[in-house]
C-alpha cells in the first residue's frame, strides 16, 4: 500500500515539475519569438532591397547578352547568305557550261551520223565495184574465184617452201659449222688439260744376275729348278749366252711379273731348290695381288672415282699388266677418264658419271682371256654384275659400237677412248708395217673401177676415195664403199676401225665472156 502511495506522490511531483517547466519554456519562447519576428522583418527588408538590386543587375546583363547574341547571329546569317549566293552563281555557270557542251555534242553527233552515212554509201559502191571487177576477171581468165584462189595459194606455198628450204639449209650449215667448231674447242681443251704418262710393255722381262754362275743354280740338277719355276708360274725362262741375265717370256704379264719377283727373291736369298721356289712363288703372287689392289685404288684416287666394288678395283689393278699396241691399258683408262670428265664439264653434263664410265670402259680386258667375246661386252657384263648403273654399263658396252648409245656419257667415253688411242706416241707400231698398211689401203681402193684418186689419211684410220661421177652413180658409190670395206676386213690386219669415205661430186663450169 505504501508503495502505491510513493508512486502517486512521485507522479504528482513529476506533473508539477512538467507544468512549471512548460510555463517557463513558453514564456521564454514567446520572448524569443518576438525577437525572431523583429529580426525576420529586418532581414526581409534587407533581402528585398538586395533582391531588387540583383534583379536590376541581372536585367542589365541579360539585355547585354541578348544584344551580343543578336549581333553574332546577324553576322553569321550574313556570311551564310553570301556563301549561298556564291554557290548559286557557280551552279548557274556550270549549268551554262553543260548547256554549251550538250549543244556541241549534238552538233558532233549529227556530223558523225552524216559521215557514217557517207562511209556506208562508199563501202556499198566499193563492194559493187569489187564484184564487177571479180566478174570481169573471171570472164577474162576463164576461172572461178575458188580456182584462182587455189592457184594463188599453190604458188605462194611453192614460194614459201623454197624460201623455207633455203633458210633450213643455211641454218643447218651454220649449226654444223658452230657444232664442229665447238666440238674442236672442247676436244682440244680436253687434250691440252690432260697429260697422262704411258709406259710401253713387251712380252719379255730381263732379270739381271750377279754372275753367270747363278744360271747353273737356276737350272738346277737335271733342270729341276727351272722346270719347277716354269710349271708354277707358266712362264718360259730363256737362259742363253746373254751375260749376267735371264729372260722371262710369256704372254700373260701378271704371270711374267710373278716369275720376275720370285726369281729376284730367289737370287737375293741364294737358296734355290723346288721347295724354296714354291714358297717364293706364293709370296710373289701375294705381292702382285697387293700391288694390283694398290694400283686399282690409286687409279680411283687419281680420277676421283669413289664407291667402286672391291672386285672392280682389283680388275682395274690388273689392267696395269695389260698393253694394247704398246699402250698401258690402266694408264689409257685413267687418261680416258680425265678426257671424258673434262669434255662433260665443258658440255654441262655430270663429269663424275663420265669419269666413272671412262675409268671402267676397258675393264673387260682384265678378263677377256678368260671369257669369250669382245672386251666391251665382257666389261659391260662385269659392271652389271657388280651393280653399276645402267648408264655406266651402256657406256662400257657401246664404246666400240657393239651396242647402241643410250646417253651422252657413252658418246663422250667413245670419243675420249679414240682421242687417247689416236694421240701421237700413245700406241706403238713399226714403221714398215705402218707404211705397208697404208699402201695396201690405197692399192685396194685404186683397183676398183671408176676410182679417180684415193688417199689414206688420219694415220690409216680413214680411206678417202674420189670417184668419177660419169662412171659411177650414187647407188654405185654406196655399193663401192661397202665392197672396199669388206676387202679391207678380209685382206688387212689393223687396230681399231677404218672409215671408207667415197666422194662423188659433179661440177658445172662456165665462163662469162
């Protein structure tokens, strides 16, 4: 109960306080309000005065801005009006110019139409005159236009053919002259740049002895030493009165070389009996085989030909012991390789391939005594066996004309072979046999009926025959050449081949007086 009383008392106190505070606040507020009203009236009056002043200033500024804008717009308007007037004047001038051009074009068109009409009239009159002339020509000549055209074309064709024939003949003669000149230059250049050594071999070897007493030791008791040596080597030993020398004779140079080396070793050793002879012969064979291999490798090194089969290298080395008319075949092959390579370089052909074919062209001579057939065909088969290219095989087989040429390299190899063989001093032949062969050649030609003169030229490699044109015709000249060639083949022995050149010419001579 007392708590409620306290609450009521507290409430009354609070209400009294609130009332007193409200009254005091209201009185203070009334005073502040009156002061505020006075201040607001003062401020209002000041604001009105300031606003009036600002208004007047704004009006003045607005009037000035309006005046400035009006003047700017008037100026811009004047400029645009001037530009429009200038463009109008230009348009008017252009229209006037176009009108003038249009009038001129119309006049020109009328003039061209009149000229075209005149041209058409002239063309019609020309065609009419042409038709009348053609009819008159047909009447006078008795030929139709088609017949006349055919005759004219035939005459033109004849004239063109004649001129073409003359032109072709001139071109051919010029081409032949240029080709001959170029060929001579290439061959001469190749010969000048190649200088291969040649060693003439014979069918005998002479072995020097320290004294004549060695001859008896070589013969041995009852000749058993000499028989053993001859049996093992296949070479004949000639022991005669020649002082301090023994002669080895044999057609096979390799056997002869084996016998020479073995005999020289026996002479140095001093112990000469069958067992020792057999041992030395075996050593000599191995030495010759090594020499053959080294010579083959040296030949490939000198010519720059690489990648050959080992058996081909051995066959090349065997050519060192072969000769052809006194010319060493290996040296000849190296020279042919050089010449073929030089000519191939001049002609823009692969020189490596030409040198390879030139080096191997006589490889068949290394085995031709073991296999039947021409050495060119044998060489081609050997090269094919050891997987040489078809170009190399054909060049080897064709260098003596046994097969047809299939490449330019084959032709160059044949030419290089002929150059090497025909070079003065390359091959040996006795003077007497040489002169007799030439005389026999001319004698065979002179015995034929209708022959006026004959000449053996180019060291007996060509027989040039001048015949009487009134006695022998062209067909007879061909038959005469064939008959003379057959007689030469049957009656003479000669190296290489001989060209039979029968010449028949007719000359007409008149004198202008």
